[in-house]
C-alpha cells in the first residue's frame, strides 16, 4: 500500500495536482479501492468539515430525472464521465493551504479541488450546471460529474452530443473514454437502468441486497434498509413490509430478531430482485390522484389504462403504535380526484365536474338581511333609507362608510396597524357574520382540531377570525367564548391567579421552633457516637450540633423549642406581597386542581382541573368544603383556595341563541298542570326556620349533610296524561321552573351548612 501511495503522490505532484506544503492545517490520508480494482487516494477532512460553512446548490433527484425523461420521450441515450472531475477545478491560492494532508513523505496541499471536502460536490455541481446551463433538463442531465444525453432519434442525438462537447471544450473539461457510452437504447445511470419503456433497478446493485446476510445488530439492519430504501419506489407497500425491521431501530429498545423480521427481510430481498419497470407518465393524458388515510400514508399515480406508474408510502411508526393501542373501531376516509393535463386551468376544469350531493349551503346574503346588526346598514346601502329614530339614523350613516356590498354580500373594512405589513395588504375586507353563524365560526376556529385546536384568545383565535370575519362586539364575544371553554379550563393553567396569603404557624418568641437534621455515615468515636444532630432556630438562625449514638435518640426531640413568630412574620410579609385573599363565596361553582394522572395517560395531555364543584362551607385558613355538581358527592377533606379556580358557565356565552328562538312565548297556565313531579319545599325542609343546626366538630367541619331533593320525572300523572298536544311547550316551561326551584333549594342547603 505504501508503494501505491508513493506512486500516486509522485504522479499527482508531477501533474501539479498537489505540492509540498508547510501549512499548519493537515488531515490524514485514506486509501479507497475503486470498482475496477485500482486505488484512489482520499483525505479525511472531517475535522475541517466541522468548521466549514456549508454552501447551497441544487442537485437533481431521481424524481427530477424521471419527470424530465417523461416529457422528452427519448429512445437513445449517452452517458459521459469526466476524468477525475474534481481535479480539473483549481483551488483558490489564498485558501488552498487548508487542504493540506500529512503522509510518511511529508505534508502536501492540493492545487485542485480534492475529494472529501464538504462543499466539493456542490462546487462541482454548480460548475457543471453553469457549463450546460442552456442544455440542462432539455437534452442533457448532469449529476456532479455524470452527464446523461437523451434524444428521440439518431440525427438529433448526434446534434445533441456536438452541443455538449462544444460546451465542455470551452470550459476545458476532459472526459474519460473508458466510462463513456454512446447512442444506446438502455443505459445505466445513478444505479438505475433507463430505456424508452421506463426505469428499472440496476441488477448489479440488487445482487448486494440479495447476498446480504441476516442482520444480528441494529447497525446491520440500518445498513440493509439504507440499500433497500434507495429502491423503495419499486416496491409496493414498502413501509408496511419493512415495518418489523424499522421497529428494531427505535431508541431504548432491545434488539430482538423475530419471525416477522425474518419474513420482512426475505420479502424485501425478493421484491427488489424482481422489481417491476416504472413507466414514464404521459403528461398529455388524464391522471388519477387517489389519497387514502390509515396507519400508513401513501400517494399513488395511475395511468389511464390502470398501469402502475409510481407509488410512495411512508410508515408513521409512532402514530401507528398510538392508533393500534386504542381499542376502538378505526374509520378512514378516501377521496379520488381526476384531472386532465398539467396546467392549472385543466385541473380546475376537471375538479368542477365533481358532484357533491346532500349539502345545503346557507344563503349568506339573506341571513345578513335578517340579522338586526346589519339589516339597517344593508337597507341604507341598497335603497338609501334610514331608520326613523334620528340617533339610530345618524349611527347607521356613520357606520355605513366602513361597509360595502360586494355581489350581494356585506363586507367590512379593517385596516391592519403594523409597519411591517405592506401597504397593499393593510386593508382587509371582512365578511359580516350574522348572529346564527357566529357560534359555528367560533367552534371552527377554536374547538376544531384542524382549525383551532383550543388555541389562546388574542394571538391565535381572535387574530385568525379577524382576518376574515366581522361582527359587533367580536372581541368580547371571542374572549368570553374562549374563557368559558371547559376543555381549556380543565387543560390549561390558571392565568393571573394569585395564591392565598400564607398562614404560618403561630410563634411567641425565639426558640419557638427548631429545624433538625441528622448527619450519618461518620466514623464512630470512642464514646460510640456516630451521628450528629444539627438544630437551627427558625427565628434567630442559631444553630447547635449534638452527637448521637442512635438516630432514634430521645434527646433529638427534646432539643426543639418554640416561639419563632418574628421570623415567620418576615417570611409571611414577603410571601404576601404576591398573595390575595380568595373571593370565593358559598354556592359558587369552581374547578378543582387534581394532580393524579390515570394509569396509561400522558401527564402533559391529561386535564388537570376536574369538576365543576360548588362551595358548601368556608373553613379556616382559606379552605373550603366542596361538592360535585354532577354527582353531589362531597370532597372528604377541606380544599385550599390555591387548588381552586372559578368556573365560567358556557351558557353565558353571548353567541348562544336566546330562549325566544328555542321555546314558544306562550305563558304557562298554572291550572293546567299539577305540581306532582317535584317534592314540596315544606316536605324537603320541614320547620325550616326552627330546624336546629347540625353539630360541628372541633375542626369546623359539619359531619351531617341535609337531604338532597329528589325529582321524579319518570312517573306521568293523570293530569299529565290528559294534556292536549298543543300544550307540550307549556309542560316544558313548567319543567324548567321546577329545575329553578330545585336550584333554590340547594342554595338554602348550602346556606344552612355555613351557619355558625
């Protein structure tokens, strides 16, 4: 090997490729065996590459080559290869000393572009792209130093070769005749065999996959998949077949070769050795784009005669594992679009032929005219009429300057106040949203996973809606909607919440309380002491140390004293600067913070706030007694205010439809329905005013709870069975009144519990 290295070093120095150097930069030499058996001298520039700034350049992919050949429909091919292409590019004399390498003969530096540098391939690719800039992707394709020339007939092919040779001659680039192929109908290029029928796998490369022995380590599996992935487009359902092997590459997983892995390994080897020919797509004929959704995602292109052209799929291993762990039926959707040609107009024309049935779209113009927020403005814009009320008329005329009618749709003008926004994009036309559509927009932009995903208020939800829609009091409506979202209240932390004031233990003087710690692991003394008890006074910070023979010594409990009030007051004063007395009231509904996460759920995705609960009694030191609103079960222990936050009822949203749109306005006749479905208040609370207060224990906790009112809505009474059909709405109103009475009874019970 040393003789071969000496030979090549002398030859490179004779051809002025390298020269002797005294550069402080030097990298080691690596000898690599070529495919024809000769030796190539390379340099390990990994240390230099780590501090090199990468450059950007476009290198064609197999997809670019495939599409270019499909558009040209060639029948003859030629491939050209440059002789030591990198060495034909000179280096900058001011920086070539960084390419120095060290050998047994001394230090040398390159005069020409060497192999192994980070930017060497991109530099040469930029050079070849510039040399063939008028021919690239038209009659020729260049991948670093490999040039492919394609033509439809022999006469054109000779003309194309002459054009490429002229450009190479002007750039003073030389070819290697041994590696050049001219005017062939099938040619090997970048590991593939290209012909007029399409592209197929190079058999020489698939033999390496076929002869690959069964992997025994994760590194060998990664090496095998690296070779197979290069030809994955030739294997249908590649991701599904290779899934068992892909799982072996997961982090923190023990390597275990199973029968499924062996089947997948053999299946991939068989599929690659018998891979089909991928035909060139006919861009002038209609295409069918079919998409599907499953644990894998794939996209497939078909020819009009249903011959398979191309498929590409990828396995989402994490998503597949997650979906597989859910024990519910899974449903997937599929959609197919047919479009003709490759231009935009043809695609739009084909998509317009798709029929969608059973979809009723809302007439936005009619809804805007029926909405009282915009009815006067639309009427003024169309007819010039204003309301009779002078104040309202002036308001309509002044507000109408911010609106316009476009194709019968009322739109509002909004100007973005930001210097970074271009002037032509500052004015935004917002669609005026009627009242019955506002709740749908809020759900789409906040609740929907695709649209909002329960994002925040101002920077997310409000900013997104403001770019398209408008209605009066939009800011406050969106704020109230996001604020009353139960999912957000349970999942997100309590913003701007202040903890209740600190309640320190009472102290009277110094040495009122001691902090103790026992230090162990010390050598035993002559008196058999082997522990040290360290005691610190909380108030004066006075410390004492006592030797102990045992950690359970009785003297360790006698050392502590009391009276540290002043130290506690200082700490309390500092803590209370950021605290606030809680303002929770009896019968108020609140959320309860729960730190326990169910088994099998991620703590990040688990909702921390449970409830809602309502307060039944106020305890000492900012504690409260709670009951669950749904089950009416009482929380066993008192709850500190720091674990509570107010509950905001979604029924208070301004976008909810009023009762006048849901129920009739007909009043209830009290003589038509008898109050048989609810227990009388006197029966629930006999002698309410004279009833004694239940006893309270020393902890201030009421151990007796008043009875819970029971509503019987299942047994129909005789009067209810005889009601006419036209009185159903009255019955519903009666039931609503009964629920209000029950709510009042529960409030009375809550007040009884907090009586002293």
